[in-house]
């Protein structure tokens, strides 16, 4: 008797809107026997999987500890060893601030077949939803994605002088806890305090909210707005372009503009 070897498909679920899934992602999800998913994966996406698929949440929910990365790696190996098709669903793209590579390395070290399906990362999804061009021939010739996450009590170490370049659009993921640090550092390194910033909460979902602010006053504006997670920050002149387009009425208007910075 041959023992069927399982496999793992690492799937990027995009920023929330199920219509932003790729066809490959839909194909993988609909053929899943087990789904291992993060907190950022939206409910409508989980519903695409067959009823028969086992659903395992490994995301951090309020009041509950998240499952450690090593445990997730072990879980994927264990599930694949049962011969099942395991779909590992991650928000956005698995290789953008998603620790997807660590999971793949574990699978490779156990000889488990895997595939990776890219997803639309939050920067792309949120910018498009708000009409913000991340690059612009006259305003931004480069775009940089950075993480605002750092260990407790440790300073945020980033290339501040590079990020202060006014010709670069900056997208900050996981910036909630360090918003005072990153705004102060950018201004201290020469990014003007009146640089436009767009904060997008729960982008591309029906509860998306947007806060337009300026770099220097962002932390105070944000404290007043109390946007629910996840929140993405887009910094740069291109924000004003998106805002002008939105206000001109040429784009979707169903999302709420909560504050004018
Ligand atoms: C751990 S990172 C995961 C990023 C993901 N792999 C991606 O490619 O988008 C989580 C951060 O992504 C951002 N994010 C993800 N989805 C978002 C959404 N729908 N709206 C706003 N920000 C989002 C937030 O900054 C959040 O703190």
C-alpha cells in the first residue's frame, strides 16, 4: 500500500475583499482539506472553502495568545503527514511581512511538497481602494514598504535618511505601536511635517475607514480617530493626488473619510 503524501499550499488571501483573490488562490481554497488561517483572513474568504474542510485558526484574537510561529510550522508538517491538502491562508501576500518563508523552510526540511500563491499585499489593495497611485511620474519615483513593528522597549531601527526622501512613497505596515517614533524620526531626518499621510483601517472591506492627516500631527489625529486594526499608513505627496480624485467624485464614495488633516 502506498501512503499518500500530503502537500501544503501557502496562499495569499489579499487585504480582505474576496474579489481580490487570484484565480489560483480560489482554486487552492476550494480544493483544501484543511485550512490553517491567520486573523487577517476575512470571513467571506474562509467561506469559499468546502464545508468539509477542517478550519484551524492560528491568528491572534483579542484576549487570546497567538500561536507561536514554531507551533504553526510544526502543525503544517503534522497535517501534511496525514496525507491531506493543507491550505495555509495568510493576509495579503505571504512573502510581504508574512513569515511565509519560515514556513516554507520547515516544509522543505521535512521533504513536504509545497506551492506558493501570491496575494495582493495591503499596500496595493488599500492604495487602489483609496485611489492613491503609489508611484507617480512627477511626485514619487520609488515606493518603500517598511515595518513599524519592533520588540517591546526597543527603538525602531530604519534607514531614516533614506525614508525621508520626499520623492519616495513610504508605506508603513504594523505601525500602530510606533507611530510616534516613525513620524518623529521622519521629520527629524528632513521629511516635511506637512507631508500628507493616509491611514487606512480595514482596507478593502465593507468597514474600511480612512484618515487623512499630516506627518507632524499624525499621532494626535490618530488618537482622536481610534481606527480599528489593521491599519496601514501611506506617507507622501501621492496621498493628496488620491484625495483630490476621491473628492472630485470620480471614485467609489462608499467609504468614510473620518478626518481632514
Ligand atoms: C503582519 S502584516 C501582514 C501583511 C500582509 N502579509 C500583506 O502582504 O498585506 C499585518 C499588517 O498589514 C497591514 N494590513 C493588512 N491588511 C490590511 C488591511 N486590510 N487594511 C489595512 N492594513 C492592512 C497592517 O499594517 C497590519 O498591521
